[in-house]
């Protein structure tokens, strides 16, 4: 019997694919992985996505002008952080939506309170970055354990990073936390008063629900994210980046993916979207916009973001990047707004590069086998078509 006709030792379906870390890296660099990152998805619920954007935008449209004309105009940036909690719970059952938004408001306020307190106590930058990385892991754990849904832990990490600015007195901690809490409370009221508009899931059209992971899996993932965020933040700082917290957030965005191919998609999409978004905000900042113009842009961009980010994460990053930088500009008006755009690109590149490398290095055999099967299926589709 020839070698060609000799039966295989095991059926083809039972063969275990090559699933080493080098194999995983090769899979992630294949052309169909890049094509997959460019694909357009169908929104799980365009109505609820739009509603979440409108709820957050409406909160901003009410709160930010009031904050700016108040006795505390310097708190307008932290007020904008509170409005973001309206984005959570869009797929939650009616009885849970209010609780989800309230818990997210608590996380957002804790992020501002903890980081502001540490800065006030005089902690050096390495301690602040280490704390930020730890918070990235803890907020990821809270997000997946309590099933907050999109937009995930990145919102809380952004609040913590925005709170790393100088704090000269203890009362400034109270101001920051109170501004965030008051607007988060307003966001809760806006969500509650417009709940009737939100589409509810039906057996025929259920909402996407991420399967609950075992606690040990969640803890391992949170630990990986904390370590990866720390490496990214310290690497960015060593390279002289002015905002190393952005690198930590880039790593968090990549490593919170449930599978390796999703992490790679996020990395490619975040980089492409950030490049375009940074160019857009650079053009905006060159015009030296007034605070009123910035507030108007935030309201519009918030709605647009939620309309497009579910279709492709890169589209969302095109609008999220200007939003993040405009919020940072509101929090620190003396900052070089145009310069922040190029820094955002550098920090994002550092963060996603470290994130995807660590995602592969820290992957389990199951992760890599799943990736191999996924790419084998993707490679067969053109032939099947």
C-alpha cells in the first residue's frame, strides 16, 4: 500500500491543528484576518444604539453648559465623564437597566475619586501608572462579572486617566467627584425617563449576551490586562510620551477581547480609526474652538459614535478619538490640543502592539486551537463560495 493510500492514524476532523504561539502569530498576520477586520457587521439593535447615544448626548447638552456657566467652569471636563454612564445597559432587561447605570456611575466616580486622591497625596508617576493598570484589571473584572455590556471597562479607565492631572488641594477631589456624580445622576434620570423608547428583546430577536465566564477565567483575564496595561504605560513613559495612560487604555481595549482573532481585529481597527480620528481632531484644534463649540461637537460626536461603532469598531474610533481628546481638552484647557493628536497616535500604537503580543504570549492552548479552527474555516469560505 502506497503512502498516499495508507489511511490516516486519526480522522481529519479529529486532528488537533498546529496551535503553538508561533502558529497563532502567523494566523493573526494572514490576509483574511485583515479582511475580517474591515468587514461590516449588523448592529444588534440600531434603535437601542442610537438611543444610548442620544441619552448620553442629551445629558451632555444639559449638564456641560450648566457646569460652564456655574461657579465651577473648570469642572466641565469631569462633568462630561459622568454623562458617559448613559451608554451602559442598552441590552439589559428593563428591571436591570437602572441598576446597571447606577453601578456604572459608582465605578466612574470611584475611578475619579481614587486617582485624584492618589495624585493629591503626592504619589510619583510610576505609582500612578501602576494604580491605573490595576484599575484596568479591576474594572474589567467588574464589567464582565456584572455584565454591564458595551462600551466596557474602557470608560472607567478613561476616567481614571483623565484624573491624573494635578490636584493642589483636597477640596479639588470633592469637586471632581461631585461633578462626575451629579452628571452621572442626571444620566440615570435621562435613561429612566426614556426607558419606554428602548426596544426590548424577544424570543425571535434576542439581544447578544456574552456567556458568563467561570470566576477563575475572569480573574486570569483581569490579571493579564493589569500586567499588560502596566507594561504599556511604563513603556510609553520610558519613550517620553506625555500621556502614557492612553497606552494602557490601548492595551485594555485589545486584551479584553474574548478570542485572539477578536483581539487582533480590535488592534487593527483601533489603530486605523485612531489615525483618522487624530487627523480630524488636529484640524479641529487648529481652529482654536471655543468651549461652546467643543460642547456642541461632543454632543454630535456622541450620537454618531453609537450609530456606527457596532458596524465596525474602526468607525467608532474615528469619532471616539476626537471625543476623548476634546474631553481631555475641557479638563485641561491649557494643554496643547493639536499636539495631543499626535501623542494619541503614538500611545495607541504602543498600547495595541503590546496588547496583541501579550494576548498571544499569555494565551491558553484552547485559545490557540480556537484561533486555528476559526482561520481554517475562514480560509475555506472562498472555496465553498
